[in-house]
C-alpha cells in the first residue's frame, strides 16, 4: 500500500509562511524522483490559508493535495462561524481531518459528532482522516484498546469505504510531547485496529491506518516500517519542509 504522508499544520503560520511552506514542500517532492510514486502527500493548513495552498497547487495532477482540519456538522445554513464540507469541496479540498483529539478535548466533540461530520463529508465527496487515540491516564489504566475500539466504531459512518476514509491512530500522550509510542505499542494497536475493522469486512484489509504523535525524521523509518502503519499524520515536523520530506524519504 502506498504510504500517506499528511501534515496537520494546526493553528500555525501566516499567509506568507503558508505560501513558502507549500512551495517548498512541492518543490522538494518534485525534486526527489520516484518519491511521489511511493508516497501520497497531503497538507492541512488552517481554514483561512487553504486558499494560499490552492493558489500554489494549481496543477491538476499535483503530487501534493490539501484539505481542512475540521468541517461543520451541518450543511450550509444559519451556523455562524462554521465551514461546511460542501464549501471545502468547492474550494478544491480533497481531505478533511475529523475527530482530532484537540477537537475532542477543546470543543467537546463526541464520537457521534465525528461520525455525523464524516457522513456529511463523504456525501460531499471529501475523503476523511478520522482520528482516534487514548489519553495517558486511559493507557495507564489499561483501557487503551477499549477506548480506541469504541472511538473507531463510534466515529466511522456507514458511508466509509477504503477510497474515502483513512484512520489515524494518535495516542493523545504522544501528541506534541516528544514522547512517541514504541514500535511495539504501535504494532499492537494498529493490529488491533485492523482486526476491529474486520467488522466491516469489505474495508478491513485495505483501509489505511496512519500513526500520529511526535513523528520526526529520527523515528519515522522505524514507525513507518511497523506492520499496519500505512503512513503518518504529522504535526510539528510538518511545519518544516525539510523534516516533512525526510519523514517521507524514511518511508
Ligand atoms: P505532533 O507531530 O506535533 O506530535 O502532532 C501530531 C498530531 O496531532 C497530528 O495530527
């Protein structure tokens, strides 16, 4: 399976920085022959700067696609401050990240909300990256598989297919902390997720499962070589074109 290397820029950058970073990543992918045959690439700027990425990535067959970090639960209408899946698709987004732990933690998003958003995104033709992952205290209590299993079945809508859905396992305690799950932990959890996907047999084998949480050039090779790790969802290191590309090369 081709690896997906995805950069979640979170709430970072400016107009000028977004332009530079997008251009630098695109140039670096194009300069490295064969890389785009081995990896798919996606970037997720903040809503306001998606248009800047769009301006840079004008080629129809660009090796780098873009998406948003969230979308609204509802279709267009009287929802002040929201951005709909339809608008994202209209803006050329290919993907939307849903259920990131920062959305779950700071905006109270439940599995049910994530599932409804994903169904809406699929109906509009977007691909979704659905994030799941346990907190440190849940892992300490030995509950990580129960939590991840519940999130997985609760957050993935019926409309999910291998074409429109990617799962991202992001242990909350590893996000932005420099603590990475060990390859053994990742192997174990990704194997569990793959097994759990058997409940939907038609998607089980080929649905991509990404790892996210302090992935860096130094640990990427080992993590990306772990069974059932089909790519990375990268935060901090995706804000630097060199590091982002080094992770892809490690794959
Ligand atoms: P870091 O790579 O900064 O730990 O962030 C991971 C993440 O949350 C990606 O969505």
